[in-house]
C-alpha cells in the first residue's frame, strides 16, 4: 500500500493535473475577456477612422461639385434679364404664358 506521505503527494500533484487534462478550464483566467474587449476597441477605432476619411472625402466631393456647378453656370446678361421681364409683362397683359426657355429665346431674338 501507499504510505501516507506518498498518497498526500499524489493527491496534491497528480489529481489537479488529471482534471485539467480532461478539458476542465480554470475559472480565474480573464484572458478571453480581455482579448474580446481589445478586439471591440480596435474595431471601434477602425470604424471611427473610416468615418473620418469618409466625411473628408464627402466634403471634398461636395466642394468640387459646387465649383463645377458654378463654372458650368453661365453669367446672365442684365440686358437679357430686362428684355425677358418686358416680354413677360407684355405677354401677361394678354393672359399668355411662356416658359423660361421661351422667354430667353424671345429676348435673344
């Protein structure tokens, strides 16, 4: 039989290893919790940086679009505007209506 000392050594050294060898996990480990928390923080940081880059690109696109529209818009001649108003007043007195494009063509003529 085993002596009391050898039985004590066996119980204190082999038994805990046997339980961990069969798949038991230690409940004092917080490694998985810290790892998942770290992953969440990394994802949040990446999303924030992507959003900042998206907003910068969006503002640049809006500024470029506004500049393009301003360049594409021809300057209106004040004499042409005056002629269009006169033609509109003349036609409205006879209860006729003409579109803006029609008034522009009429004023150019």
